[in-house]
């Protein structure tokens, strides 16, 4: 089988293509365009699962529950504040170049969903946002965290020490909450080894280390009072939220979902920009975790549930969560095609693929790019369309 045939066959048999049938696709990142067509199979479980996202009948079916909020943009935030006591507090960081959202919910008792890094400048911004809602950090009685990253749970211990707030978090991420310092140290060693095997230069590795080491002091271990598991239900405002596991960005991400009104707090799982799956080091708790496979399944789950209004961990409120999940699935497919195209001429290291796939990558973000690429290659390799050639550095090629 010639290389182009392998590329097209890999695309035609990929999960998203099987689910959606013949989808003309354009390669990303300035790559040449080509179109591939494949007839849709008559019976496919994944197609049935995604039907709600991609068919008119499915969309009508998903509209059966009523939607809490109909207006757009700033009107959504106004309704959330005035009618439900839910306040988005955006907290910007020049150091890391992003805005992280913390959500304050007034009732049944003052609650924060996700909290910023543990540093005075971020806590001051959070305090300012709370004061606009007529409250302060000392009023907080509960903190609910969507996943154990420093920009979403970092200041939980400091806030708890100030107000006596209890922490609720996913039981699957227990080790990260209870022993963050040890976990982050082990993750740093894993990251370093992966970058070496990817053929990153000493300068590139140092840039990544510098980026992540800035984050290490911005979170402290804390033992949650309540561990959340799949299907748990609790009250926020006048609404009832259900816990749904959505692994992919991390193995421990959770979605807090008001099923009746199709409203959810998504953390980093679903953002106004595409969230990337982060690979994790092998542990006893994660013997066969595949970030992209898990992420795709979680996105499919969101399509099926018809999630509408999404309070994301970064950026603006998403007005159609299922549509956003659908869009991300499309991006995943395009990146798969782009990687296969890059490998069409010769073998490449992970860094070489990354430089082609993400030509404008910011310093320090190489690890995120490598995570994206490795997660794709793991699946493509599992399907038999890519092989590893040599080691130190490992190279990838079409068979």
C-alpha cells in the first residue's frame, strides 16, 4: 500500500469519519489540501452515539429539555447574576498569558467553582470580584474544583484557611490534591524524559522547565472534605447539578451539569478555545490511560447530552456546548490528517512534527504540543498506520 493510500485509508477508518460519513476536510497549519471520501457504514455504534450532534432529528430530540438561558453574550452573564446569583470572575495572568475563570455562586451558601493560583495578585482580583457581588473571601463556605491544575485549585488551601471553606473535588484526583508537591515533582521528571526522547534541544527543554516551574509554588496540597464521584448530585443556586467524569485534558476532569436546564461548569475540558489533551506519566492508577481516546469519548458524551450553556475554565461563556464539542471533534480529525501528511515523506521525531504542525508555538509551550502529537500517534499506531523507528530519539513513520 503506497503512503497516500495509507493516509487516506487511515482517515476513512478513523472514528470521527465513520461517525459522520463523507466529510471534506482541509488540512490545518498551511498544509496542502486534499479531500477524502468514504461511504458511511450502515451500522456503527459511534455513529448512533453522535447522532444527536450531527442530524436534524437528533437536534430536535435534544431540545426536549428546556434551556435555562436564551439570550447571547453579556446578556447570559446578566441573567446568571441577577436570577441565579452565579457570577463569573475572570482573573488575568501576565505571567502565563491567560485568563482563568472562577465562578461565585451565592446560594445555598457562598461557593466558588474553581479558584485561581495561590498568589496575592490573583487573590486580590478574586476578592475584588467577590466585593462586586457583595461578598468577600471570608464568606466562602465551599470550593468545588473541576481538576487538579494550579490555575483551578491553587489557592484552595489559602482560602480555606481564611474562611473555613470545605473543598469538594474528584475522588480520582485524590493524590494530586493531597500531595501536590510530590506529584508535581514526579511530573517534572516525566516531562523532562519525554522532551529528551522527542529530540528537544537543551534550550527548548529549559524554556519548558522555566514555564512550569513558575507554576509550582502557586498551589498547595489540601485534603478535600468531600470526594465527588460519577452521578453525585448537589444544589448550586436553585439548580441541581450532577457530576459527570470527562477525562481527556486530565484523567480527573469532571463536569458539573444541570441536566434539566443543560447548563454546566466545564473547567478546562470544554473552553472557548480548543482544550488540548495532556498525557500523563504511567502510574498504577493509570496503567493504560490514553488522553485523546478518553477526550474524544468525553466530547461524544457532551454531544449526546445536548449541553447548552457552558461556564468554562478559561474565556467567555460558551452558548452551545454540544456544538463546541462537535467543533473540537472536527479539529481533532484535522490534526490527525495533518500528522499523517507530515509523515508522508519520511520519518520524523516528535519535535520535528511539532515544529511543522505548530509553526508559531510560543516558548515554553513545546510540552503541550508534544502531548497533542503523542496522543494522536498513540491512536494511529494502535490502528496500524504508524510505526516507531529507533529510539533516543524515537522517530515515527508510515509503515
